């Protein structure tokens, strides 16, 4: 995943100017959707606006690191004392996690489509 370098979000993958910075606060950042696990709502290469300040709650879309060290973008689900990271694409499994660190809550998706001929 291009976001990861020595266990952290890679600065080169963070866009410098965020139109709509008010949604994500002064420490907000943006990263691109890395793969198709969150289709159909989040297309690959869409730009995610992430707010690192709030504590993630069940149902939030988050950037998270699992106990295996994987950095991922999924929907956080907490149910009956268990925690899951759920992709939207049904071709990928829901992952139960024991130890998860969230880097932020996704507040906006920006999709750019070029229609050049």
C-alpha cells in the first residue's frame, strides 16, 4: 500500500491543500483509496479526507492499523465486545481484530473523473 513507510502514513501521499479543510480540522489529511475493497462507494484512487482528531465509533469509515501491522481503509464495527473491519465489497471478508489503532475518521470522498477524448 503506498501510504505505508516504516509503520506510518507516508507524507508524499498526503495532499498539501484540502478544499473543505473545515471538515477535517487543522491536522486533517488526504490519502487515495488504495484498492477495490470499498467498492462500490469508494472507488480506487478516490481521495479520502481524514480527520485524525475524533475517536472512531462503530459505523465510521477509518484508516486503521491491525495487530498484523497492515494499514487499511475499512468500516469499523464494534459488536458485543468484538471489533471488526468490514469492507463494502462483498468479494472480501470481514476481518475480526483484537488490537487496532485508528489514524482517523474519513469525512469526505472526492472523486475526479477525466473525460478526455
